[in-house]
């Protein structure tokens, strides 16, 4: 949840780094910090930068794709608050975005909106704690999406979110880091089981369906750096919404989903190669 304008965030993370040392594993590339680098953020390290640049070499518009995914997240949150009436958010795999975080977008419309950020990177926890230390409606926990029960049952999640009321679960640009063997559909199913009717699910997922050669090059580059990446097609993403009713306009390339930018001014689908959508739990 890093916001470059927030005082104290960098200092808090630096202190955590000094105290935890090698436990932050800054010598290994991490998907959250690679994403931060692609977005132009500063919370990344040489290993992340090197891995991201190798992926960019395979897919030169990867930065464009990351920015378009980020814009999709903002439009999705605005829809959830303004049209769907959601006031509770569980953002899994939140990473270290540079600005316009979920709580900022949601609370700009309704200051009572509550957000739990989830990531498995200890650096996200360090920055988040510093950034959100004065916001009682927002917290960050260090847990992995592969442990959905641990996310739901975490004391801070339970303290902030009321699961008898609708909650929006955001798994944006995270499920493609789960292999088929790790059963992303089962992860979503467990999350769905904790939600009240009227809850929402926001997903975005990289794909090789639109531009196979370049997208699969990114997958190879990520895997070579020890970062798992599994690209899936529109049909597979649709399956992940099992039990949810897709919100109009359904699953779209993220740059198109409810965009107000004229079509001629948007990047091509091949430049983005990323699907997104929202589902409602009936």
C-alpha cells in the first residue's frame, strides 16, 4: 500500500529491514516488488529490477499492461463503492502500488469504508504498518493467498470486517502466481464460502490467449527468476468466478473494462494481455 507522499512509510520499512535482516529476502525477486518497479515505484531492489527487466525484454509493453491493470483496480473499486454499495474490502496480494490505493479510492467516496490488505511479502507489511498507523479503518496482514482460511480467520481481519455483511474480495493480478496444482479455483471457493450474499469478487489475470509468443515469453522470464507465473485464458478465468454472477460487461481486457477513455486512445489488447472482471455472490 505504499504511497510515495506518505511521511514515515520509508522510514518504517527501513527500520523493519534493519531489525529483520535477511528475513526480508531482498536478494530474491518478489512479484509484489517487481510490480512496484513496473509501475515506477521505489520499493524494490536490484533482484526485482533485474527480473522485471528480463520480463520487459520478452514483452516490451509490460509496463503498459501493469499500468492498465492498476487503472482497472481503481475503476473496480469506484464501481463497488458508488454502484454496488460495498463498504468492506479484502485486498489479497495487494503488493506495493505507487498511489491511489484501495482505501484511498473507497474512502474518498465514503470515509467509513474499511480495508484489509493482504500480502506475503514482509516488506509490504513494514510499509503498510507505517503508512496506515493512524487509520483505524485500514490494516495490513502478512498472509499468503494459498491459505484463505488463515486470511479470513486472522484476528485483524475479523476485527475490521463483518462477514455477515457484503465484502468485496480483490484478487487482482495474484492468481496467475498460483499453479494449476495449487488449485486457484479451490482458493476462490474457500473465500466464497466465508462471504455473505451480495459480496463481490474482483479478479484480474494475465493471459497468453491474445498474444501468445510475447506473453509466454514473460511467463518463461518470470519462472527463470524463481517467480511462478501461469497464464490462463478467458475460459479459465470465467471458471474462477464459479458461484458468482458476472457484472456487466463481464470479463474484458482490463484496459476496456468500464473505461471512459475513447477506444482509439487505449492500448491494443495485445499490448495489455490481461483480463479482468467482477462477480456478485447471489
